[in-house]
C-alpha cells in the first residue's frame, strides 16, 4: 500500500483547467494523475513558504513522513518507486535518457519565458498579481509583491533572457516555438506512442504560456498548430 501523498502548492489558481499557478507543481499534479496515485493538494500562503518548504520553493511532496522537494526529483521517485516504470517503461535505454533530457530542457530553457511573460510584461503582471498575492494580508501585499517581482526581474536579466528588453525576449521565444512546432509529433507523444517524462516537462511549461494571464504569448503558442494539438493530447491524457 502506497504511503499518503500530500502535494504542497501556491494559493489556488483562479483559472479553470489550470491546476496550479506554478508550471512545476502542474507537472507533478499531472504526473501523479497519470500514474493513478491518489494525493491531496495543500495550498500554502506565500508568506509561509520559507517555513513550510526545504528550499523556500514549490513543489514539495510529502510521501508519508518523507519530504521531497524539486519537481524532477519527485518524477524520479514516482518512476522509480511509487509507480515503477510508469513514464518510461516502453522506451529503450537511449530513449529513456533522451526523455529525461527533454524534461530538464523544458525546466531550464522554457521556464524563463513564462517568468518574463508574467512578471516583466506590465499588462500580464496586473492580471497575475491578484491571483498570486490576493491572499496575502493587506498590510504586506504591496511590499511582498514588489519584492518578489524585483527579484524575478533581476534574475531574468542575469540569465540573459530580458537583458535586451522584453520584445527581444519574445522574438527569441518565437524561434523556440518554431523549433518545437517543427519537432512536435503529428500524433502520439514526444517520444512515441506512450506518454513519457518528456511530455510532462514540456506540457507544464508550454501550457503555462497558454494561460489567460499572458494572452500575447498564449497567442504565439496557438499559432503553432502542430505544437498546440500535441499539448492538447498531453492535457487530455493527464487531466484525470
């Protein structure tokens, strides 16, 4: 019998169809559902994250008494112990390695575009701020939102995603989406007929770009028909 699973998350998403405001939590939610592992989703106030999470970040999965942070580490635990082989059993060794590489690439290469579209763009920031910080006490809300936003914007510059401005960042995103659209399968999933960790990683980041908070980048994804259809298939395969 599997130990009880509790997934820690940000405040609830106000958007229907978006399980979390975080793409990394979204990835774990869909992974747990696909693996048919029952879990409880516990939403934390932002101000409690440093006290409730080992790294001050989400997701965190409580597996019985054990606490596991980092979305990739959680997927590895699901794949290795909680539901052995669920994401890669139909792949050979070479394809399994590639699937995990795609999962890592999605986290490292796509997530900054989600951050830039949400936190750098003024219109998108006005949409995101109430959802992200609405539950914070009024006396702290404005200061905390400003503090978090400054840190994220500085990190995006340091990682060279917005150093030349948001327009240049979005132009680079166009090229990335073009490449993914050209690579996306016309049917099935990223590594073949079966869903793998590559799909979970790519879906989480790209589906986040499709959220109504960021209509400009959502339109960019929608313009790539093959990529959008692929994301819809992953969505359907993991929604329950």
